[in-house]
């Protein structure tokens, strides 16, 4: 949450899927270095002090109006990009 601006929206979209809406950003602003952030997060879901194995993420990005004019079109474009990244 410390990497999301006040005007952004971040929420769970599915079991292990999340959506981030960057309402005032353009496509160039959405370029992320997500693996470094995840890699350095030290996710701990075992006993305290035991860090889990390697964690990776896949990201799909869509921008208005380049990839769609409606929320449904934008989500479909981002979802397609996500599955391509996977």
C-alpha cells in the first residue's frame, strides 16, 4: 500500500489476482519494477523467521483509450496482457 498513491485504487480481483487503477497516470507512468518489490518484500507465511521460496508475479497493463473505451474492454485487455506475461 505504501507504493499506491491516494488517487489510485488497489483491490483483489480474484483468488490470486489484484487490480490497480492508476486514474491519473498514462501508459508510460505505469511501467513498474514489480519483481524487485516482491522479491525484497520478505514474504513470511511459515513459522516466524522462515521466509518462503521464490515469489514471482505476472503483470498485465492496459491504458485508456489505447486499449479500450470501457472498463470491460480495459479489463479484457489487461487480462490478455497478464496471461501473455504469465
